[in-house]
C-alpha cells in the first residue's frame, strides 16, 4: 500500500506526539518518586566513596549477600558475603554509600581486562567482543544492593551518580549491566540504557537476565536533549548526572585509572572466606593473582595461615622467618631475662584450654599467646554484638555477628602464625569435655559467671585428669584469683556447691567464694547487680587485670616456679581502692564465719524475688529468610503486653499473623473518667507497639510498623510486619522492657544529670513522635508538687474515679501467675497506708474522709513524691489525632525503657494532664466548677514550672529518680485472653 505525502506527515506528527507524551510521563515519574531527592536527616555522617578498608569491603559484600539471598539470587554461604574474583582486581572499584560505619547501598565498577574479561562474558561474550573489536573502553556495573529497610529511598541513584561521573573521568566509552527483565523499563525509560542482549538464564544468580548498555558519548547528548530543557532540578537527569561541582577536574589528558590492589589484610580475609574463588581460575589468572597478592596467597596456602593486622605488613619470607623456630625465636626474644630460653621453649610446647572467649577469655588468649604459649584448645559458641564492645577483646564493628571463636583464632594467629589451635565451636558439653581436655597442661576459665553447671563440670573433670585450673573474675575494677590444683580443694568443696544447690544460692556462693573479703562492693552500684536477672557490670580494665594475674599463675604452673598458692587460698587486687586482699578459707565456704557472711549477703543480693509477671524464655534467633516460628510471634505478643496501662487494665487485644502481629485497642477495657477520648488506651497501645518492635529486633527480625493501616478497622491501632534478617538489634531496650515497672517509693532528691535528660530527650524525639519538657530544680519541683496535689484532690473527690481505682486494686493476695489491676503491695503504701486504703474502700467512707480532711492524705503523698524525686517530665504529643497519641505512647515507652536501662525509677503522674484534657478540648462541663477551678490552678502552676509550646498536646506527666527496688510487681492476663483471630487473613 502506498502512502501519500499527507499521511506520512501525519505519522511523523503522531510519533512526535507519542515521544512528547513519553517524555512527560518520564518527568512525572521522576517527580512523583522524588528520584533525585535524598533525605539525609536520619543518616549519621553520610558519605559516598570507594571502599578502602576491610570493614567497608566486608559490609558491602555482606549487604550484597543479604539482598541476593533475600531475592533468591544466591545460596547460603558460611562467609555471609557475596563477591567474585572481579571484586578483588586492582582496577575494580566498589562504591559504597555510608551512614558513619554502616554501608547502606553498594555497587561495583568493573573495567574490562584482557585476562579476566567481564562477568557478563559468561552470557554475552559475542556482544561484548563486538565492542572490544572497536577498541572501546568497557565497564560492567554489578553487585548492586540497598539495605532492605531502605529499598524505597533514592540512595542508589546518588551512588550511581558518583559511578557515572567516575566513568566520565576514567574515559569509559560503554557501561554495560545485566538486570532482571522486570527492571528493564526503569533502566531504559529513566536512565536511557539500550538493549544489548536478549533474555538469557544467568546461572550464577539462577534468574533470567537482560544485557543493557550505555554509550556514554551518545547518552550524554541524549540526556541533554531529554532533560536539559527544564530548570527543575528535581526532574533534570542531565544536570543531576553530568554537571559536576565548580571544582571539576579536567581529565582529558590525564584520565582517572584505578590500579590499586587490595591491602594484604583484606585480600587474605576475602580469600580465607571464599577459597573456592582461587580454584575457579585459569593458570595465568592464578599467576596474576599470586603476583599482586603474594602475601595473602602465602598466608592462605601455608599450614598455619598468618593474619596480618596492618595493611603494610612485610611477608614473613622476606623477613627470613618462614619457619616456626625462626619466627618464635625473634617474636618472643624480649621475654628472655624474665623467662629463660628453655622455659620459653617449654611454653611454646605447652597446651592451654580456654573455655569461653568473651570478656576475660579473649584477653586471656592474647596475653598467653604473647607470653609464648604455642598450643590452645578454644571453645565458644557465641557471636559478637555491640554490647560486648566495652570489655571483649575481639569485639569491634567489623566483628559484629561473627563467631567469637573465629575472630579470636584469627587474632591469636596474627601473633603467632605457627600456633596450633583446636577449635570447639559448639562450646563445651558433657560429651565434648574429654576431647576439650585432651593433651591439655592447664585450663583457664573464661566461662560466663552464670554458667555454673558447665563450669563445675569442667573444673571437676580437669582436676580428676590431673590438670590445674585458673579462674580470674573481673569484679568492679578488680581481679579475684583462684588456682585449683590436683590433690587440693576442688570446686565443690571450696564453694560448697553441689548438683542439688538451688541456682540463686549457687550464684551467691560462687560470687562470695571468688572474693571472700570483697574490695569492690563499696563502690559498686547495686541497681545494676541482679542475680535474679543474671546481670552485673564489668569493665575492660578488670578483664586486663585478670589476664595479667592469670597469665602469671599460668607461667608459674607450666614452668614449675615457686609461689603457687592453690585453693583454699584466695587473692583479690583492686587498683581503684588500692587494696590487695589475700587469705585462706580452710573449710571453704562451710566455715561458721563464711556462713554468717552468706546469710548477710542473701539479704542484700537475693532477698525475696519481686512478684509479678515472669519473663518468658528467650526464643532462638530467626535466621535470614527463615520462617518465623509461632513461638517467636507469641514472644513478641507477650512483650507487647508488658507495656504500661492505667491501673494495669491492659486495654489491648493482639492478633498474630504469618509475619507479625496486629495490635487492637480494646476501647471498652478502660472505662475510667481519666480515659478521655481514649487517650489513656491509645498511649498504652502505642507503648505495646514499641515493645513489639524492641522484642522483634532482639530475635533477629526487622520490624516494619504501620499505624491505623486500615481505615475501615478503627480499632486496629498498629500492624507489625517482620522480615527475618538474622541480626539482633534493640538489645538494651529489649532487655529493659521486661524489667520496666512502676516504682511508687520515694526517690533520691538528687537532680537528674543533664547528660541523662539529653539522651532521653533524643530517644523520645528521634522519630519525631513526641517531645519532653523537664523540671529538675527544687523550686520547679515544689511548684509541681502543688500542682499534683490539686489534681489529686479532684481524683479523690470524684466517686467514679475512686470506685474505678478501688475496683482495680487487688486487696487479696494474688492467686496464680496471671491477672490485671494493681496488687496492694505494688502501691508501696506501707502497713498504715494499706490499712488506710482498706478502710476507705467504699465511696461512703471516702466521702466522710473528704469531709473531715483525711481524704487529702493521698494528694499530700503524691505531692511529697514529687519533692522526693530527681526530676519531673512532661510528655508532649504532636497533636490530638489518635495516631499522634499512639506515637506519643511509643515515645513514652522508649523514654521509660531508656531510664530503666540507666538505672532510674519511674512513676506516672497521669491525673493532671489527663483531667486537664477535658478543659483544653472543650468538655469542661463534665467537671464540677470547683474541680475546674482546681485544675486550672494546677495547670497554671505546671505551665510555670514546665513551659511548653501551645501547639503540642500534654498527655503524660511522670517523675523519675534513683529509687530502691520494689517487692511487688504487676501481673498480666494470660495470652489466651489477649489473642484474637486475625481478620486480615
């Protein structure tokens, strides 16, 4: 069919119109997605750079591994990293977008080379060869990954900009990439990539792939044509990608060409983690790698691989120290004079078993390794986390999530590469005990204080086999040292512990036996010591002190030096107090004097355990891409129920779904006059949601929380959807949520330090949920005491408020482990106070008490509690919408858990803010005129002591300070009464 001139013109016009529409759609898509906007407010010292350090490479490759594993592009690998031999080539650049140390996204820039080619050669070599024949400079971009929680941010666009500009400065002609077909439109329509190869199956990622290409010179012109006709930077990709800062460097005659091999440490680390990379190389490729990474390969293939600590280390063969004797003669030559040569050789031949490589165990290993011990049996099953930083030798940002045994083995081998180490990654058990002690000359104890059963088994079995045992405990700033030798007093006899000893009693006896005349108790803050919670403070200072004293005894025992003083002798040195105590317990802890000391210690450290809801057992961590077990979801639900609520009414219901929980407001549960517009209920549900986030993080889940996700389901306050990532977070807050409680006792009047207030302020406001206003000066507290007194008068003078409180006070002893309301003992009223409450239980009695003035004793007690505190804070919500109140509840719980972690007690003073809401929001008529007058006076006093912005909504007042421990906690309803069916299934 022939076409006329007119019809041809019509087609051209149509095409032009379609292209214009496509350009407009592209611009709209860029605008709507905020593609060129990068919000950096939540980032800590953001930076875009090319990876240089081992930590940066490790984090980048681990991120790629996690996201590839999540997408099914790779299989699980022990290294927890994904990289290839191209990642290690000198010309390759690994770009990272960082928030301080954390790598948020990454991509690799891989130039073509004659020897290695490009990764895409496995699929598209003919297509790439055509470009090579034209002499074009080609770069492949690969290993793109962004943290899953930031997948909707635009960080990768900014990283791509850096890579694009780097390519221009490197005089690259073509950028090629393989992508999943489902992403092709984004690359072609937005970034103007062109198809380069048809869809093929990419075996290495087990997914379909399409090759795309950018001809840089053509693309620059096309970007300018498509985008540079607008002044709107938010949609102008030409301005974004091509125009650089005013300080742009002209590279026309001097292109940027990276040719920098990895430092030996990084190369060694990567080769050690994935040795199969070397097995896949052709001979000439292997020769090339060996040439540039001689030291790393030498270390990798040597019988005892070295682990250089610095990038500039010199290979041992160059130092003529390539064999064991040559190396150890030089490495430990400075020991001579304190140890003779024969003794040094004996130490090199000795084998020491160290059980536990945490606080003291890791330092024991390194101290003994530098002393010259040549052989070790090491046991530890745990991995490093941030809470280990303060005291554990191997803990560092680079080691988080890594097994302690692996890290400390590397550290020890970095001191002596010829050391022989037998590893026990499962820790020590009854079945592995004899293997652990095989060929051992000495045992050094590094086991956790509370792991008494396995410690007892180890000590007794070692002594039975004729092996001495050293234990050195870091207590405060001090070291308490005991040496057990065969034929002497054993563990059971010294500590008076048997398999029948109750656990708490065994903890106490072990601690008392370590330091019978303790030098550290005088300065240790007992708020942070709890045998029931299995926690206590520890310092790196004390761990090093222990390592020095234990290593001294090790040398004494191994070399047969004089001065061995085994149990029942004990020693403790405290550098803070300058005290050195030593003595001999001939009967161990069985003597009358020690039994008296134990009786006194029981009162201080055991006492009666606090009543109340019990903490459930911690579930196992959920690994990356694993299904979330129902028991883990129940644990998260139980954590949610540990949130505070008015009079402990527990106004929530929880539905579990496959990946998390929904939290529903039980709006009928709290019918108190305080619960105006459901503010008290919503605050409690917000606190429950925050607890769920903390608990999810503590078991390896990344929690995505949405508030009021369904407009049709008004009571569904929050939905938590969890993604298994296998990494623990929120450790301290998750621990604090189980300990958190209301303490109604009088506190120390010492003001809350500014550093505490500032940190809590930041924790509250970091998610823009709410804000705090503080009053810590005595004059402010006196003013607030008057305000609280006036508000509490309203509380005791209204029959509905009085009856509601009395309905939720549990006057009778608790029967069973579950319940709601407030146990009478939890009110900390004392004997007379409890008699007062019992007598005024009926409103008729309370009414008479009010008439004669006795009713004001309760408000006076509230006022006194404000004076006897370290400070009072007012919680401000951003508005009066229900979502604002829930967010304030989340912030409130963060503040409370943070204060609990810091050792401060908390008591809500909710009456004034909750009652005043009725006046502020226009319902003053629900109050009597006299009570309106009281509340207005109270509020004026509060505003004087705690001035705050008028556009914020005060929803909670609380006092905090250092208080003594309470004896009676609150209970929680059984989970079966809280759970409801999931109506979203």
